[in-house]
């Protein structure tokens, strides 16, 4: 029999991933701090859980897709959290992007109850979640990866086991360092092209297939060139949170990350203008509005 799935965190990513699970025929129990965000999924067949305990008691595998480390800890370990209602053998798969140290601690705490934990952050954005083409990078026990694989195929095109608990989060940090640095450079390039008299809308198609090409270029450059920042696919504040995790990880490992540090400073400057909830593509405004003399 197919496992019953609980899904906690129905945001930009979680809502799309939940929809794919429903389309694949899974029984889905959902919970979100703002229940109104769940109504569309309820009309599609999901069960809205009244409490986190209900999710724990009625699910075989529980997915988390939450904003940050604090949110994950709260949902799992608070007095009304999941941990108090979980049963031996259950599996939690955390799609959130949180700190590796916290991930290891959470996994150890639940192991004492014979509860399994996979840290499995994803890459591919809202579009990847909608199409089921996400890239999944997981840390945890190999046996639990195998348990998760049949479900993962409905969510992404690739699932890679990176090692023990925490390694999925480390891999996601590396991913976000590249994404953030790339996004800032693309913004800088689009602004320069426009100011120098080139139709910036032509940059992405012109560079497609060359050494400068990338998925971020093809997604972000057209939006930047036309100031099309809706709908939001990557929030600026989300990437900043991941870059903060990168800085902490680099410090722990005495590794130099100057390019990521600069990207973080520029994104933080952009967020300070009131753009923290805007799409990542909006960072181009920093460069379009710059008056350098």
C-alpha cells in the first residue's frame, strides 16, 4: 500500500509539491500556520489537519517545507509539535533549507525515538516544483533514501544521496552560493547592456548554448530586462537566509568565500530598500537605478 503522506508548510514550494503528490494519487494530510493557504489543496482532495499531532498520527512519512531553522524546530519539538505524537519507525523528510548543525541535532534527538530523518533540500524553484523537475540532495540513512525514492520521482528529476545527516543541507548551501552570485552578476550584466544601448531582452537568447549560458540566465535575464518581477519565484529574504548559513559554514571550516560575501552584501542592500519579499530578479533595480559618477 502507498504510504500516507503528511505535508507541513504550504508555501510557494510546498503547495506545488503537495499538488503533485495529490496528482500521483497519494493520500495527503496537510498543515500550515495559515490554514487559508490550504484551501485549494483541500478542494483537490487533501485533508486539512487541525493540529500537528493529527499529522503525526495519520501519516507514515512526513514532509517539511518551512522557512528556516527556527520554524523547523518549532514544528517538530514545541509542546504541540510533531515529536510528541510520532510513532516508532516514522520518517521525516525535511525539504527546508536550514543549518547543517541543527539538522544533525534534530536527527539525533528523533533517533532516540526510532524516528528517521532525511535532510533533503531542493533546487529548481517554483517552476521546478510545478513541473516535478526539482533536484533533490539528501543526507541521512541509505535505507531511508530507498524508502523515499518512489515518492521523490513525482517531485524531481534527480535524487542524490550526499552522505550522513546534514550533508544535504551543506550541498544546498553550495547551490545557493552559486545561485546568488550568478543572480547578482546577471543583474549587473542586464543593467549594463541596457545602459550601453543593447536590447537587454535579447541577452538570454543570444547567449543560449554558450559558455555564459545557465538556467538562472534564461529565467532571470528576461524578467530583469522587462522589470517583470511577478509572480514571485525566489524571495530575496530566502536567499539571504541561505547565504547567512553559508557564511557560518565557511567560518566553521575556515574557508574563504569572498564572492558569496559580496553577493550577500548586495542582496542585503536591496532588501533594505523594502524588497525582501520581492522576487530575486528584482535585484536588477540596484544596478538600473545606480547613478555612478
